């Protein structure tokens, strides 16, 4: 096997692992990785506005709003206008969301983050550099992306969980 094949196989494995994990999340919870990350953000940070959630997740407010709309339809979150400042709207978890998070498998990026953090600084720098070069080689360096391991649009609907 030549070096080009090795690189393409490694890329394919990363894409496939991401896709398989996304499907596993959808099958077990009916949620996408970004939806679970949004619920975790609200759980971990407390009362947040949509803008604050967007900032924490490195997503646009429009994307966060779309994800919240879907979660609200499923009665996992609700929004409430601030009592102190009526211009602000805060997102809150419903008890069902807390239960869903307890039973949800961890997002793929949690495992990656933990293992990446255990690497030496020089190893981290090499990985970042290589991935940035690969993105450039694929003319993808200017694509909008957030630090969420998932495939496709981040505000997509998950397939319903099997009962």
C-alpha cells in the first residue's frame, strides 16, 4: 500500500467513525451530537441566552436557534424571558432532557478531547498542522466549521430512536 492510500484510508476511518457514532447517538437517543452537546452546555453552564449558548459551542445563533426549536418540539427544553431584562430569553432543560443525558452515550469528541489532551505538546502541534494542511489540500480551509464531531449540517434532525 502506498502513502496516498494510507492517508485516504485514515481519512475514511475518521469520517466513518464520526458517521457511525452519529448513527449510534440517533438510534439510542433520537438526538444528534450537536443536540446532545447543546443540552450538556445548558446543564453544565446553567441559565444561558441563545447568544451565550452559541458562543460556548462556537456555533451561529441561527444554528443554535434551529437546534433549540427541534429540542423544544420534543419537549426537552423550554425558553423563558428573563425577569430582570425582558430582552433576554434563556433556555432551560426539562426533566426529560436530564434523563436523556444520563442515558446518552458520550459524544465522540469527549473521547477525542481526553486522548488529545494526554498527548505531548509537540504531538498536538503536528496533528493540528497536518490536519490544517489536509483541509487546505482539499480546498476546505475556508469552509465554515465548528468544533463538533458530526457529519452534515449541525442543525439537522436525527432519526427517531427505536423503542
